[in-house]
């Protein structure tokens, strides 16, 4: 049994549920077929299990430290990333013209999911670099691409995103970093950046920072934000590395999880000129950065699924082998004890993990398929529909796993009992790693505001209508198939409740009141989407030959039943608060919490 991947589930998602074979008929992916993809997954699994997984606990216990202004970390981090680079995985999803392999995004997330599951602390460096390079490819100048893309796609240079600042946090309109034009195409940057994952390290030869800053004299607020490419070391015209660029490591943040990834406070230009070049148009930085952030949000959601999966696979294996207790009806103290997986409540905790992990993974895989369709479909209407759905589902795909796969990690700890709370076992580490995903790339609350305040109403509700139409098709299939009448009826009621709450909020004349319960809305909307995903999976599984005799397919059916009976009913309490425009939290005054 692998502790980092369930290959049977990946095969089910790709080839049965999502009909991935159809995508491989597109010209961009003609060099890929099922055996080729299986070989890629085999190779990635081998590297993840040999280079990433064995050092995960050690890296968590020996996180990076700052010595003489530089980062020191275990050598295994560099060795693991070198193996990843040697396999060509940094540039795998990029165009062949750029030196990539044009790997489908769905395959790419399956590959990188194994690395995230094995060792999230190391995997983050590649994830950030790839997202950085994608944005540079989209918005960078020809000269920026010539100098920076090849070493990034080869894994010789790494990348970051630099948004937050010590006093601004998530309020990007309040950032203070300045970028002063020098008249030669360069800008002098001055300021501080906080919470920068991968912001400094001694592994890669250079670090390419994507920095948000304001050009003096520009518009106020977010409309005055520009994006700059700022390397740790300056780069000469021939691509060679030049002088240090006056980006000082001012300190490391020590978080509860992701301990293998440096998290930095950086000072730009405090001891000399820190030079950068503008990416894209002036004052369009936030728009450009959101291209990277939207990709990152999907990857954070997927990473959350992987941390949940790590806990699920470990606790499942433990429950199969750990012998303790007897069934309640057995009063004979001399009878053999049974594996704890035979206890009903342990089964409940394992099933709760399964529905969260496999439901979240299916949602992430579906979003990855939408990315591929948006990029490759020959029909413009099909591409536009994929784009709209992706816009709508991104806040859900980021946030739902960060909440519910975190709960799965909590249950994994409980399955192990007292051992689960000790550092001798990995499940407490999986929980700590996953807890950070609730805030990465936008807090849960921010995504609730985004979903209810922007996404469901964009283009007169066209994206929401497209999603509803696809759910309706699944309901139609369920009615025609038979055997899922309960689930179909429950999904219909939940969907109607989501739409009623949406209308109530959008028609409210007060934006503050309409969005006061956006977090509840996001969670309930996500639960309804996952219910759809589970009904979809169950229908596909039930239609497979000998499905009821196959434990895998029977497990899909059982998981669907569980989700609709144990999880979906909670949405109605949440949506009733949203629909009623309840102002309990909005009307609270600060002094009411303590009386002063």
C-alpha cells in the first residue's frame, strides 16, 4: 500500500469519470496516451517515495534556520528538488517551444499531488516556481522570458510571489513598497515584504521574485499597484548571474506547518539599489498577479486534499492492523480482540475522511480538466464555458478542501488514539501542514466574499447558470438510472436552497448585509457542489461491469450514501441564515464581547 497515492482512484477519475481520453484527441496532447501517462505517474511516484517521503519527518523537526544572514536547511531538500528537476517536471506542463513537454494539466496535478502528499515542505518550492513561470510566460516581455524562463523551467532558479507587507496583510491597497523609474527600463524598489514562502534559500542559483509595488504618482489603492520582476541576483544580458540585488533576508517566520519551506521577511533596497523590471502594463499588477494567484488557489486546494489523503491512507492502514477491543455484543473477555477498523465509529471516521479526500480530489481533477479545455478546445464556446465554470469553482476548490480535508486530518489523529497526538506518528504533522491552507492564497472569508460578492453574479449569472445546467444533467442521469432517488431528491433540494439564498443576497440593497454571512454561503455552496461530485462518481461506478462485486466501486457507492446522509443536511441550517439576511454578526459592537 502506498502512503502517498491511490492509483486506482486516479485511474477512475481520469479514464472513467472525466473521460480524459477525449481530451487526448486534441492536437496539443497527441503525444500522450494512457500507457505514457501511467509511465509518467510511475516515475513520479518512485521519486516522491524515494526522495521526498523518507525525509518528511526529519525536515519537520529540523526546519530552516537563519545563520549569518543566510538560510541553512537539511541537504535532503536540495537533493529531492534536484531529482524533481532531473525528471523534467519543472517545465513539464509548458509548451514544447519553451522546452516543456505540454503535459496535460490534469496529469500535472496528479504528478505533483504525489510530491505534495509525500513532503509538502519540499513540494512548495516547485509549486511556487511553476506558478511564477506561468505568469511570466503570460505577461512578461520577450526579454524577460528569454532571460528567466529557461533556468526556471529547468529547475535551476526558483520563483516566489511577494504580495503581503508587515502593516498591510491581506489589504493590498495599503502596500507601501515603491518602485521608482530610473529611465532605462529599470525600477528601484524600496520596501518590505512579509510571509514570503520560498523567499530565500541556498538551493537554487537564483530566486525570481514577483513583487507588487506602487509607482510614485500612480492611482491610489489597488488601481495603483504594478508588478515587477525582481531577482535575488541581477542577471546579465547573456543570462549569467551578476551582483547581489540588495534583497536582504530580515528574518524567518516559524509556522505551525510547512516547516520545510522557508517563510521570510524581506527588505528590498535598504543597503543599496534593488532593481526590477515592470511585468506587463503599469498599474495592472493586481490583475497580473491574480493570474498566478488563481492558479495557486487551485493548487493550494489540491495540496489540502493531499494532506488529507496522507492522513487518510496512514490511519486506514493503522486501523487495519491495530487490534483493540471487541464488538459491543461480545461480552467474552477471553475472545480475541479485533482490528479497530471493525468498530462502527472507526468506520465512520474513516468514511468521513474518504468522502472529504476523494470528493475534494475529484473536484480538483474536474477543475484541472477545465483548465485543459480552456487551453486546448477548438470550439470557442466550449473554451468560454470552461473559463466561466473555472472562475466560479476556484474559490470553492481552494476553500472547501482547506476546511473539510482539515477535518479529515483531525479524524486521522483520532483513529490513532493517543498515538495520533504524538510526534512519533505523522498524522499530527499532516494536520499542522493542512491548517495553514485555510489562510494561504486568501482566507476562507475572503473567498466567501469573492464567491457571493462577485462570482455568482458575474455576467448576469452566466457562470452559475452553466454550473446549474451541469448539475441538472447529473440529476437527469440519476433519475434515468434508478437506485439514487434519495440522493437526487436531496441534491435538488440543496441546489434550490443555494439558489434561493443567492437571490436573497443579490437582491439585498445593502452590500454589508448581503455579504455578512458569505462564509456560511461558501461552505454550503461547496457542500452542494461536492454532493454533485459524489453523485456523479457513484453513477459512473454503478454503471461499471460487476460494480457491486468490486470493492472499489462498492466503496464509491457507500461514500455517496454517507455524504448525502451525514454531511449534506448541514447546508440547510447555513443557507437559512444567509437567506434570512441575518445581521447578528454584522450588528455586533466590539465592546459587546467583554463588556468594555
